[in-house]
């Protein structure tokens, strides 16, 4: 509601007739003396007062007027003669003051004070006092108070103690549309509308009671046919010389323009602070609708180009209908009944409709319900036409949402509850709102596109399913961060190694976004490559550290050549764990990564004491390994710091919670355990990526492994083949006997002929049949192309043909050549 002037309403209500109305003629005589007249000016009462306030001079006129003889008045403080402070007026200006007569009466008298000096040069004042019976004639060049009040252009009214009007200025007459004589004797409730009068009248009562002025604002119409405006209302007491409040003055200033300007600034400020709190396109559009409705429009709808949601650069069509997806809507009415499209739905807008024209031209438009464009739109859209008639929509603004040269969508604002149509100033305000909101929407669009790209890249670089192997049963989870920073560089991997072993990997690249995802992909590929050449854990991390330093140098060079600002340093952490199901030994090395959790078959959970080592990218520092034997059925948990460190607890607290969650969890189903860990340890909106791998160890029994020590004699190759065939028959694997015999023959022959003792042959039966031949030489064999008449050089070529894969594993006392042979599928 808006504030009003102290007058208004209709003159149809007859005023109450007061018992003793105060008319403008009587108002000036209330408790105030008349100005001195010419008769008294002939023999005035005068007194001289020194700078100490002591009477030093007293005339005969003063003695006649106040009764004090000269001898008694001289030397008396003037404060004993004056009952009120009436001597502070400017020099020569008449004012009234209460004087004490010698008989005890208080006399209201006119007094003028003139400054002067005595014979010694000291300051003094000459007081000229005249009785009230003789008014002073007004000076010809000065306007009277009555004239000034009557012609005042400010809406100003005076009310008596009965709250009835006794005076009204020209400004009040103009604003209220009533003549002054029609308002005299009326209460404010008879002049102003009910929505405004009570607050004004309540303020008048308080001022009459307390004597303190009040100021407040009202918003509304003071005349039924007038516009809604905002008024700054001041209610002031009018005090008599005796200090009594007999009247109140009510003034009203039209501050509509200032108020609306402040409202517009406040609305724009709210748009800047409340729109764009998230980087979600739909949420951002809804924030704009929530802030704008009621303060500017009665209903607003925000539609965005459908291509924006598909990650395509939005481009409005030049011809034909344009599909727009409803992003947000809001109304002053509950349930948004004006809407014909629900949020998320797509509606096709014809090319000639105002929203499509705004998209095509990038210009806003202002309409009323009778415009040709609105009528044509209603003809082809009965649903909207019905809404216009049902709610009485009479004013429409169509504003495109543009940011960075791209048109994202369009906002339609309507009025039906507020009678005032939109103005050109409203259109400018809506354009400013749309421009600010469009930047927030475009930021959300760009973020969503980059995040989806980074997430797709990251998921493509992470394993979709874990490789089949005999060493462990594993389950995994990856959860991207749900913050503006986007997905990070967390990764995990499960890598089958030779000899039925497996490598478990967890790593984390510092940072978020595409750069972190791409770096993660490079490091994961490097780890797989280094693991494939059977490097020990500490050596693998050393090589990975070198690759990280090289990648950082390459990025720095590229940024320098492109003239870009240098980015953050390339830093990552990595944990590399190798488990051997034959020996049941676990070997681990860490590059600044949180330690793995180990849970025995019967618990409790504990952290593997891995030397942390420097993070990848530090360079020049060694990595250390730790070994530990794990019983079959033990649990290994590898994770990234996002699982144990967030806003609710620090790293130490998160590690303690993780250990408690894994206590006696070795027998639980791994998929269920992964879900439970995420549910227990993570907040609803994780601030960092989370990678988790949980593995339960297996052990290969002695009846699954066969080992033979062979003398370095070529004649014993036939014995080795025979022993292998016998073992395969015992394992019921005669289907692969030919391939195994060929592989063993070639590998043992090479070891005896080119290697050094001791020579050992080992068979491992698992998901595949693994043949391993070890010798004391560090020289690795390699395949070569044999010429037609060469007698040798075809052994490894034959091995590669019959084996699924083969390779070399180096160790401190020599090397091992291994080959895996595919086993036939079991009968069902």
C-alpha cells in the first residue's frame, strides 16, 4: 500500500459539526498575544540588560507595565522577570514572552531585543516591551503567516485537539480535490480512504499526547480517481506560549519518484545477490522469477531455447515455430494458475508471436491486451486466450535473455491484479533484470556443459568393469563432486599382473575440471603401462613421478607460448598395492596418498603402515615399499581423500570414522559395503570427488600350484614336458595339454640354452593356466622374424600364437618368462 497526503477521499461524507469549531479566524488568537499597536509604541516599556543577564536600566513605562519600581528592578536578574524563554529571537524581531508582574500575574507581552554596548564597551541588550492590546501593523514588504499558509504548495493541514481540520493549504486542496471550506471541521477519516486514514489519525493522537513529532510513509490513492503514490507524512505539534499542544500540523510530500527509484535499485540488487546462487540452469531461472514477481509483475514465465539443454550453442530459428522449454514461472496467485505450460515442458511458439520476435531481434516489447500482436497470438492459442480473459491480463512485457552476444531465451511479464499498466521505465527495469539474470543463466549453462564434458571424459577414462582375475574379489565406486568446481581427478584401477597377481591403484590429481580429468587419464594410462612391464611398486612410482614432472613442463611451455597466465602446479597422489595369491603377500608404495585399510577375516580394521612418500610432481625423492602377509578373506580398502575429508570433519577424524565403519566388515558383501561407506562418511553434497575400491583377498591352494626345479641340461626338457602333462591330467585339463606342452618346451629350452641356473618351472591353475619359467639371468628374450632357412628363432613366436598373453618379469635374482593359456569353458 502507498502513503497518502493528509487529505483525500470523497466529499460525499458529511462532516461532523464540532461544538466549538476552531475556524481560521480563531486559530490565530489561541494563547497568543496580539502584536503591539501604534498607541503603545509612543511610550514603550524599555529595559537594559548587561552581558551577565542583570537589569541595568528600567523605564517608567516598564514600571507602569510590570509594577516594579526602578530601584527594585535595577540589579535583578532578567530571568526573575521573564517566565518563558522569549528573548532568544534575532535582533529586532518581535516575539512573545511571559513576564511576571509584581502582583504575581503572568503577562504575555511582545518584546524586541536590540544589541548595544555601554560606555565601557561591554555588550548589553535593549529590551522593548509592549502590551498585546495594540497589534503592530505588518510591514509592507513582508507577507503575513496566513497568506503564506493559504498559498503553500505543500499539502499541509492543521487539526485541533478533537482531530478536526481547522486549516488546509493550497497544496492540500489540490491533492485532495476538495475546497478548504469543505474540509473544515472534518476528521481525517472523513477525508482520506480507510486504508490510509487510520495510520494518520493514530499518529495525530500520539503527537497530541507526547508532543513529539512523527514521520512515516504511506502508499495508496488519496483520491479514488488518482494514481497510487507514496507520501512522506510528518505530524508535528503546534505549541502555545504556555507550552500546551492544542493543534497538530500534518504535512505530506509526494516521494513516489524517489521511492520507486529506491525500489528499482533494491530489486536490481536482489537480482545480483539472489540470482545465480547455484550453477543449475533451472534453479537460476526460478530465482529470477521468484525475485521479480509481485515487485514488478503479477506473473512471469521464463522459457529457454531447447537446444541449450542439449549442450548445443543456442540459436533461435529464423523461420518456423521455435521450441522453448519452460525453465521457471511464478505468480502472485497460489499455484500459478495463469500458466498453460509446466516447468520442463517444451512448447512451440509461432514465428510471429512476440516471444519469437524478441528472440530474433534481441529487442524487448511492451504490449496491452488489445495489441494486434497479442490478438494474433491468442487466435492460434486458445489456452492462452482463455487465461487472458479469465484473469483480466491487460499489460504484457516481452524481454529476451541475452548474455555475451547469445540469446538464451525470453521472459514474459504480465499484470492483471495491479491496475497500472507497465510503463517505459518498467520495461527498462525488466531489461536490466533480464541482462543480469541472463549472465547467471549463461554461467550455469557453460558450467553444466563443461562439467558434463569433464564427467564424460573422466568416466570414459575410468574402468567400466573390473578385469577378471584370481587374486581378489573387488567392488568399486566413483562419485564426482557436486560443487561449482566440477569433477576432479580421482581415479582407481584393478590391473591383472602375471603369476595370478593383481595391482590395486587409487590416485588423485589436485584440482577440478577438464584439466584434472585429462591429467588423470594420462596418469592412469601410465600406471597401466608401467604395471605391464612388471616394475616393482617403488620403481613404478618413481617413473610416474618423472612423467608428472614432464607433463607439468609441457603444460608450462604451452601456456607460455599461448600467452596464458600460468595455472596451478601439476600435483597428484597415488597408492600402488600388489597382492600375490600364491604367497599371500601384499606389497604397497605410496606417493602422498592416504594409507589403505586392512581388515583381517575376523577384524579389526587397521591402516597399512605405508611410508607416505612425496606426492607426484615433487621430483627427486625416493619411494619406499612395505610388505605384509594377508590371510585369505582379508579386506583391502583403497580410497581418495574425498571420502575421509570434508567440511564436517578433518582428515584424522575421517580416517577414524572409516576404520570404525570397516571393523569386522570383512565378511560383508562388497557391493553392500561400498554403499554403506558412502552413506556413512559423505555429506549430502560432496565437495570433492570420491574413488573407492574394496577388495577381498583370495589364496591359491597348494593343489593349484605345481613347481619343479630343473637342471640346466637340454636333455631334461622332455622330462619337463612329461611332468607337465601328468599334472594337467591330474587337474583334468587335458584339453590344453598340447598348448601347454609346446609353451613349456620352448620356455624351458630358452632358459637352459640362454639363461643361467637355477631354472624353475611353475604351473598355476586359476581362471587361466599360467606357465612360468625362471632362471638366474637378467637378459630378457624377444621375438624376432626368422628367415626361411633358420633353424631357430621361432620359439617365442609359437608361444605368442598359442598363449593368450605372455611376458617377462624381472626380479632381483633373475627373470621369469610367463605365458597364460585360455582354459575351455566349463560344461553347463
